[in-house]
C-alpha cells in the first residue's frame, strides 16, 4: 500500500495515527508533488486530522519522551525524500520499546531519524549566526537564506526574541517566509521579490560590515578549509561580507 498525505507535519502525524496501516503492508508514504503510480499500486489518501495529530504527538511525549517528539519534528523538517517511512518505522519501534527507544542507537530506524534530526538542528543553529538582515525603506529587516532543511520553524522563535524591529526571513529555495512583529511571527509562502527598496543607509552599513570583516582577520591565520567548514559556500551568496558592493 502507498499512502499519500498533504506534506504537512500534522498530516504525517495523522498518518502515524492510523494503526490499521501496520497490517496493511505499508510500502511508501508520499508527499506532494506525487510521483506517477504503477498499474498495480494500491493508493490510499489520508486527509489531515488536527485532533488526531495532536493526540499522536501527545502519545509520543507520554509513552516515548519529549525528546523523541522533537526528533520526529526535526527529522521531518529535513525534507529527506524518504524521511516519512523512517519516522513511521521509528515510531512503530517506539510503541514496542517505550522510553527505551532512543537508547537503541545502533538500530537502523533510530539511527536514521537521529541522523536527519541532527542535521536539521545543526543547520538551524548555524543559520542563527549566518542570517544577514538588511533594512528596507519602511524599516523592516529582511534576510534571505538558502538551506538544505526547512529551518524557518527553528529560526523564527529565535529572532522573535532577539529583534525589536519588524523582520522577514525568506527561504528562497522553498519560497517560504517567516514574518515577525510585536513578539509574534507567522510562517507561510513567500514568492521571490523582483526588487526590494533598501533604506538610504543600508549600503553604508553593508560596507561598514565588509570593512570590519576584512580588517579583523589575521592574514597569517586564514584557513579557507576551516572557513568553509563553519561557513559553507552554499550560504555565501547571502552573506554581506562575502559579496561585493553593488
């Protein structure tokens, strides 16, 4: 059997709440855009049920652990192509082992979820320091970023505590955005803008940051290998200090 859901976290928890799937020979869990089906594939579409999703999450916390619930969320945000089945198998094992689940580090189902959850957490932590905000004409702070995982749900709570100006985080790869203001934030779709009008002083601030970055470096201790280890090339196009003045 192949199960299809809407691609949301609540939708995946809804799927995991259908215990009847365990005995139905579940082969794959698909999210949009759905691939073409085979002639003999048995397809079952499961609509999202927010109540059931909340019950499943509460059960994970109660019977497994809060850490297991966070592992599931972080692994889901990795958007790895087959992460849904990995999470399904992780929880199926968890219902048998209970709170001992995450101690089975060598088990492939536990290892897979831990691996992808860890990658998401590390990228989210890294981008908390690599997000570069620029001031628009209306005073809003805007930061574009490129990430392998969907880290906006991890970054938004961080920046809502740190910034006292309206701000926008833009995941240009997924065309998703986080908008924060007055202690609250909203996640949603955000198309790539054709052009943004920056404040009159923005170019000066950017040049000041580039100058600081250049002069604080110790030439004899520069290591490009170490630099790319902590600040990979994929992030450079949105780092002020790594771009030329326009």
